[in-house]
């Protein structure tokens, strides 16, 4: 794209809304689709186009029986008009970046924020006192085109960077893999004692299975079924036990000794090291999805984005090394 003109000139331009209507209608070759994009009626688009044609003294569209076609004049001016809108959008982004250069708003799932990020966030803030952190706990999907059932547009929501669990396919964004996960059974050490001590996976028939609505891309019952199959247990009802709306709630119930849950030990490392949770069996299930660091393409090289991303990667490496050094839990079966 050519650089914007930096020499002061006196512009005689049509209304910006009319130009936006023309660009959208030309891109879609449809007044109806342009109206949907700009949140107006097709009649409003038609009115703007007519006013623009009168202002310019040039016909822009040929109205066919069931479609639209651009005139030669419209085809010739459209690339420059798009270049102008790109330049205008870039200038606005520069203003936003300068205004909020010291503020970093990060969005991530509630369980990741509560159990993994918040306990160590002071380390980042000590290393980067020039950055003011704002954490937004959200499981909304990132959808650059607004086509998701649960869309979250980073630009619209004033989010600088997000961590999302999925397949990494986020068109229009800069994406980096943060970490892949394996899940295992986690519970309070209290379940290893008592009337029915949890000494083998089959002992789960005497204990409560804790569920959440969605566990890292799986239905909770399906993840329990996978784990029990790898542990060689077939006769336990994987659907029994209480269900929670969020994974973090199931983890809190496990910490309280109310039952066992399936979760990635890497995200619960603080509780495991502190002895609040144990991994009684060395049986893990690899997850199909991963955590991804996501930000707008134009912002990927901002110093605050780079600093936070590099810190996240370093924390993950440290945790993976610590998890590998942990001694086997009591009663662990062989790795599968």
C-alpha cells in the first residue's frame, strides 16, 4: 500500500458515509449486504449511492435485473478509495496505540486466569512496571468477521491480546501456540485415605466424579470416558456426579475434597506443588486443542505485546520443567 500523502492540501470530498456505502456496495456488489455490514437499511445505501453519483456527476453502478455491476469509472476509482480507507484506519490505530501505550488489556478463559495467570502476575508487573495490566476473563470466541455464535472481536472489545483454547485458526489475527496440554485425574490428598482410599483407578466407583459443561474442548463425560479407558476401567458411569458451569468451579470442588476431576496438571501446578491437589495415577489423555496467544496482526510487534508474549512462553517453559521434576504420586500406575 502506498504511503499516505503528508503534504497539506485542501480536500473537496463527498460525505464520508457516502464513500463508505459505495465501497461496501462495490465490494459485495449488493446493497443488501452492504447495508448489513454498515448496520443500515438497503434504502439508506441506495440513497447514499444516489447522492454520491449526483455529487460526482458520474454513474457508479449499472442496475441489472438481479444484480449490480460497476461502471468503468467506479472500477477505476475503487482501488484508490480502498487505499484511502486503509490509510485512514491505520492512522486511527496509531492514535489508539499512542493513547494506550502503557495499558495492556489481556483476555483469557476464567479458569486459566484464576488458576494460572493471577498467582504469578506480580512477576510480570515487577519486570515491566511501565505496563499497566488489565485482565478480562472471557471464553468468547475470536471471530474476525463477526460470524461466530459467540463472537469476540478484539478491536471492538478494546482487547490488546487474548489467550484462547482451540485449533489456532483465527483468520485476520497474529497467532502463536502457547502450550499443548495433557489431562489427568486430580483430587485432594484426602481421597487417598478414609473408608475407600483411592489406590487404583477402579476405586473411583466409590468416589464422586466432578464435571463441568465443557472441559478443554471435550464434553466432561467424554473426557472421563477417555481417561478411564486408558486406565483400563470400563464399568464406571461417567455421567454421574455434579456438573458445574465452568472448569474452575469443578477444580474448587476437587480442592475441597468433594470428588475427583480431569484437568491439565500444568495449569494446576501451584496447587500440586503446595500439596492441595495430587495426581494419584500416571495416566494422561492428550488434548486435541491447545492454548494460543492471539492479537491483531498490526499489533504483534508492539513492545508491550512482545513483552507479555515472551513472558508467557518463559512461564510455560519453567512450568513444564517443574512438572517433569515432580516425583511420582503415591499409587501411580505406569504411564500410558
